[in-house]
C-alpha cells in the first residue's frame, strides 16, 4: 500500500514537473514572439519616420537651391 502510494506520488510529481516545464517553455515562447512583433512594428515605424525626414530634407534642399538661384539672379538689383 505504501509502495503504491509512493509510486503514485512519484508519477504525479513527474507529471507536475513536465507540466511546469511545458508551461515555462510556452510562456518563454509567447514572450519571444511578442517581442519579435514589437520589434517589427518599431522597425516599420522607424522606416516611416526616416522616409518622412528624407522627403523633408529633399524639399528643404530644393528650396535652398531655388533661393540661391534667386539671390544670384537679383544680386545687383539692390546696389
């Protein structure tokens, strides 16, 4: 009777250990997938911000070129 009970407790402990181990693996996997998704979203947002900044830089560059050309053309008008 005691041997059966010890065997049953040992089996239950092994099953509980496996359940805990499986749960830990799934939690770590879920956290990893969550972090990957967050990183991908962050990378996309950074790409979008960089693209917007690049367009603004090009616009400022064109404005500066136009302004420089205007100044060069009218340099002597104010003498």
